């Protein structure tokens, strides 16, 4: 129909420090989404990424190469990446032309790992903002290596970085503790995993730091950092083992809720599915008599319609 609004596209921008597993996540998530029947396009926005393990629909290396920038401008890797992102920001018409034929796909954007791009440099944020104007509804998926949980000082540092990223990127945000399958190899955790994923009372971490002669001198600084994190009360994590389908399911449910995919018209989503996403568990009309009198379409559809997975998995979460 002439003049009709374009159908919104959905996707994830995958960010995080170097080595946190962004490219592996894009590979695993793309395979999982295709198994659910979604058409997926993986977009590589990292000019330093070589030997990509996934099928790349768009590669920023076609526009600008990190090696060429470093040679021409005598820059190091960090400065070269910043320049590449600024160059992409100045040439967004190229990116739009590449994405336009892929309308109707679910996008995964594999982003560079330079921390400053997501904490204070403006190029990547401006790129995300412009893509939102193209009616791309994105969620920032921020990966952090789970081994930081084994060191209280590093974990507080990760919390500060995650908070700064959430405030700077200005997108719906999901934080992940990646490589959970390897956490046992990093050392013993001082607390249960829930303590780190829910970011519970951080004063216990301060007590652990106080036992270290080096950090004892910086107790007041650490207290202020902890106070800042708790005052914002924004940071929490979802544990991720990319080899575990149930783990990927939990991540996808959170992402779909954050960017609004589960509330869209695709896949014939019902009111019951929307209520399930809003409540964080299976919603059954039979449990709420006040809804029975209203003949909503498809009231028996369950959360499994969103993921193709047994709804009993989500029902089991209500007891946890």
C-alpha cells in the first residue's frame, strides 16, 4: 500500500571487551535463531575481525580496513579502530544501502571490542542512534567474561564498565556473563552465582578487598564506587553458556522482551504470549478467571510459540 509505514526490523548489537566471546555469540545465536525459523543476517562492524566463523551478510571491511588505516595514518590498533568507526559514521549511506535489501531479517551486529567505543566515544552510539531512525529496533547485548567473578576487584571494575556502557549506548540493554561453562577453571567463587548475576549487597565484596593489603589503602574509593553502582541499581547479568540451548533461550527471551520483538505481529503472537513476556513466566488464562469471559484469539498459545521450545521449561522458572 502506498504510504504505508515500513515494517520494523529487529536485532541485537553485540558489544563487550576483547575476548569476551562476541563473535562466538553471534555464531551460536544465529544458528539458534535459524533453527527457530527466523531469517538472520549477521553484520560484522569490527574491521579487526578476520576469519569470521559465521556467514557474513555485511562486512565493514569492504568499506574500511584496519590495516590500511594503521599504515596510512601511523596509528596503533586502538586509534585505528576509533578512526574506522568515525569513518563508518561519516559514511552511513553505505551501511544503509547494504542493510536495505535485508529488510525482514533479524540482525546481529558484531561490534568492535574497544571499551572506549561504548563508554565515552560517540561514533558507535551515533551509528546505533541512526539505525534506530531507520526503524531498526535494537537491543544492546553486552558480554563480560565470567572469570571476572573470581576476583572482587575485577568484578567491581566490570560493574562500573557495564554501568557506564548502559548509560552511554542509550539502547535497551542485556548484560551477559559469558563462558559460564569455563568458570570452574578460573577459580572458586566467593559467593553463589546468583550473587553476581543479581548484583546483591556489594558490601561483602568490600570486606573481601579489605583483607588484601594493597586494596586496604583504597577502601574509601571502593566504597564510593560500590555506592555509585547501587544508587543506579541498573546492572544485572544473565549467565550464558553458548553451548547450552536452554541458556540461549533465556537470553533470547530477555532480548526479545527488551526490543519488543515478542510484542510484534510476526509469528502470530497472542495476548497470552505478550502477558508471559511481561510477567517473566508462562501466563495461563485459566489461572486468571477475570480473563475467561473475553474471547481473545488464540488464548491457548504459550510462550513456546516464541522460541519453539517446550513451555514447561518456562513454567518451571516460576518456582525459582
